[in-house]
């Protein structure tokens, strides 16, 4: 157990380095870090029909597409 946050971080870094080294030695490819992966920008979200209807009405009232409304709401920006 680490005595400090810096010690804990050092231990986690050492562990991650050891795991990656073992993976490479065993012929495995380590996963790509989430921050450096590329993304399509598409994902499906299932909502109840009532929510779908309410979102479509809100988008229509604001004169935007459902996609634009959902994007703004997910991003926490205006237009939601």
C-alpha cells in the first residue's frame, strides 16, 4: 500500500508497464488508449417512445433536427 498519492500513482504506473510488457512478450497487442482512439461519431441510444416524441417536438419547436437537439443536450450546450 502506498503512503501517498504520488506513491500510489507510481505503483499503478509500474503495474501497467509490467502488464503491457507481459502482453507484448506473450504476443498480445495492448489495447489502444481511449484518448487516442478514433471514433465514428455515431452511437445508438434507445429511449421510450414518449421521450422520442418529446424530443422530436422540442426539436421541431426550435427549428432544428433531432440529431442537432440531441447533440446539443449531450454536450450540455444551448439549444437543449
